[in-house]
C-alpha cells in the first residue's frame, strides 16, 4: 500500500506550466496569497471575474470591498455584486501559511433564488388578499380592503374609483389609502376628475391600460384624491375591477417618483389583485342586496305586534327553527272586530324561508277574507279554497294546520270564544283555580283537500281565565336527560297549571323558558303561542296592551 501511494505521488505532474494550465481550465476563479496576504497567483477565470487583482496586490486593500473586508476581518467567505455579476468566495488554507480564495459566479443561482422568493412573496400576497377580501361581505369593508392591501407592497398609494351603492347620486366616488394615512379616506371624484386621468374611463368600462408616467397636464385633477404630503407621483397603474355582472370599479396604484416603475410581473400581479377585488366587491354588493331583501321579507313575515283590544289582554311568543332570518312556518295574527277580535294561529308544512312564504300567503289571505266572513269555521273553508286555487298550489303541495278564534266580549267581563280547528293541536283553557281544559277541535289541515272538513267549538272565559293556543313545536321539543324525550302534553299541562293567574305575557315568558331549558341548546322546530285572557289591565272597558315575545 505504501509503495502504491508513493508511486501515485511520484506520478503527479511537476511542470508549473502544466499546473497553470490546469488552474486556468477551471470554471472557478482561484486567487492564492502568501502568508502576508499578497496575491501570488490569479487564474484565467479570476482575471475575468476580478480584473482588479494582479500578482503582488495586497488583498486587504484590494478594490473589491467585500473581499477586502473578509481578509481584514479574518472571514472565510464573502458575497458581493461586482461588475454586474454576483460572486461568492470561500477561503481555504494551504501549506506554509499561504491560502487560496475560490470564487464562483452565482449570478444565475441568485437570479433563480430571487425569482423564487419573489414568486413566494406574490403567492403570499394573493393568499392574504384572497382571505381578507373573502371575509368582507359588506361593500364598505371590501372597498377598504381593496385599497389597504396593495400598500406598500405594490404601490405607495391606492385609490378605488367606483359608483356608490343606490340610492346615492350617479357620480363616481373614491376610496384612498396611503402609507401615511391613519385609515382609508373617501370622497366624491366627479366625472371631470375621472376623464382627466388617462385610462381611467377605459378601466371603468372594463378595459386594461398600460402603466403610465404621471403627466401634470393630464392628471392634475387626480392630485385632489392623493394625500397632501404624497408629493409628485412617478408611475400610475390603472386596472379594471371586473365582476360577472360587469365592471365593479377601477383600481389606481400610484408609486412615488423615487420608486421604480411596474415591471411585467408586478403588472400581472396588480391585474390579478384587481380582478379578485372586483369579484369580492360584486359579491358584497349582491350580499347587500340580498340582506336588504331579507330584512324587508323578515319585517313583513314576522308575527305582528298585537293590537290592544277592549276587555281582553293577550301576548304572543315566537321562535323560528334555527333560521338566521327569524322567519319560519309557525305564525299567529290578531284582527280587531266590532265585537272583539279574531285570532289565527297556525303551523305551515316545512321550515325556513319556503314555509315563511306560505305563511305570508295565509296571513294575507286572512287579512282579505275576514272582510267578508268572520265566523271561524266558514272563514277557514274560504281560506282552504283560496289556497287550493293558487296558481302554484299543485306544484308546492303545502298545507297548514290552523286555529281560528272569534273573541266576543260579554257584559260581565268574560269572553265568549268560538274556535275552529284545521288539524291543529287543541288549545288549552287555564282556569283561575289551575284546572286545565282542552278545547276539542280537530278538523283537517287547510289547503290539503278541497273537501276538507273543519270542526268548531265554543268556550267561555271568565275574568282571569286564559286561553292558550300553541304549535306542536312546544310539545314535540326534544330534550331532557336523554335529549330525545319530547316535552309532551303532560309537562305542558303542569306548566300551565302552575302559571294559573299569571298575566298572558308572564305565562308566555315562562313557557318559552321551560322549553328552552328542556331543549338544552338543541335544534328545534318552529314555535308559536298565543295567550288570551278575559279582562283588561286598565279601567273597565279599556283593553290590555298587546304583547309579543320573539325568542332566540
């Protein structure tokens, strides 16, 4: 083995010219120094990359600052940009105190690394922007996000020009944000300002334009929407904020004069951001329209505030089945009549908005039909035919259970109640002594069959007695220890008996609380209840105030 090693060592070329040729053939720059740091050798690649270095030069004072600093500081590496190239050097110690610096041209590697970092940065920006814009369901929030997100990553100031939401005037408005602003600022732009900015009208029409330098003569009016201390902008980039329904606005990105213009990748990124902002703005506008429509429908479909009727006191309670709009298929209503009042309480087949639409139809039909008929059973028969005659009756195949009751005041302060039933749970009479008497009305659901039969019963309420009408969402509420047991008729009877003598509003609150406790937060069916008491809270002949509870 020793002989083999010696033979190999002896075979190494000893000719300095051959060694020099080997060094000059390397793709890596090589610079050697003596123990004093003086350059002793520079290969061909080193002469190309570091032409300032020649044999005899002192590396500690060489004109390559990064290399000189590394030598003086005893560092083993350096990175620097030199003559437009990015160089990376590593020092290796040699025998006798000499050393060699190996320098590589890593320009392409650096460019690839920079491109990767830039792409990661762009991806992170779009991801952050998408998250912010996706969470903005309100128009003003979306506009604020659209101008704050690009600053300072893409621009020094951002402006969104848009048309305001109806019913505002048909004039362009703007939202602006710059790094020195405490928050987004809004204002009206006017068409003169819009037309003075090259490319802005086109962007509002959905067309793209190229980045433009700031031209004082053409866009002087835009200065009014920029911060007072912003200074003279250098470059403008205007992008349309497109949406499925057409342009939602235009995004203006402004860079200061000291900042470089937009390169092609930045233009592409700005266009992508503007498109996402436009889609988010359109979605927010659609959400706003739907929310407004929902509020209008909600106000029209919610149970009404009960009117005050002489000689009686009443209260209602209502809760929709987990519906964010608080509308559902259970309902109640009360209409004054010359001798007292007419009440309705029902449960439409289904839940949510679909059931609420039929609820509205039933209530509107009752509003009209009561003008020609106020006898409960006859009125229910008219309603049945009205629902079956609706144009979409066969397609929707929906019906409602219903109680209709006529309340007539009596001279002694009592109430005579005639109740017609259409397949609804029997109402309960709560006597002042705690006795519970169901009012037996059966009948068939309303709107299901043209030959449906309805049943009517009559009951008298003495002063202090209560009539309690409710939907099956009360008795069928699941809960208790097993979370599956229904609240049930027996539990309802006990609750009513313990509430004898309470005012209607207090009894409604008590029943809703008991059902809440029984449910324990579980999903439940729609719930509606109406409690009527003979006698008013005021002087003789005056009516007790109507009362309503919208729970949950």
